[in-house]
């Protein structure tokens, strides 16, 4: 019986649960891992992220009141891609289908961990529901990923 459930799970669409969602798919030659985590600080003594370029980060205590950190880790041949042009758009699928929204993408790395942890995304506000995100790398390769936010 366990084998039937294991096999059935391979047939389901790629989806992940948030507060800590993680799902990976290929976009052309790039491996894209989308993670949806609790919002993270970019400034102050406990900053988790260091901005390397791109858009301005949405601050944890900013006017948007972000509750999540949506990021894409891009790898090529197993190595992090440090200078990709990454676009991320997302939309809610349920309880009501929403319009696509563009996420202002920050290029960042983890504080104290160096450029080997380079990733792309930003803090944002998400309510409970099912979502999909489209990640495009260098204007050519795209992947569509699904996740659920339970707050």
C-alpha cells in the first residue's frame, strides 16, 4: 500500500506548503528552487540577507507589512548563478483566482555566507491560499511552480 502512495505522489503537480515551502524544477539548463519562507530582515543588527543588486528590498517593518520571503535559487551545472536576470511573477489560484503580480526582484545572499548563497526575490504579503509563481531566467527559460500558504 505504501508503494501505491509513493508512486501516486510522483504523478501529482509540483506543489509545496508555506510557511516553509520549497519546490524545484528545471527552466532550460537552469535548476530553479522556489522557496517561500517567513519574511526576512535586510537591515539592522539581525539582518539575515545582504542586497547585492536589483530592486530595493521590502523591509520587514515597511508599509507593505510582508509576512513571507519568496526567493528563487538558480543553479547551472550544480553551481549557483550569481548574475542572472531573474523575473518572478505570482498569482493566487484559490480561494479566488487573482491577477498576475510582478515581484520586484532583489539579488541577495545570506549574511555572512558569501556569494555561494546568491538568490533572487523579495519579501511580500501573502494570504492563505494556493498560488503559482513563474520564474524566468535570463529572459529565455521559464518554469511554473505551485505552492500553498497556510499562514
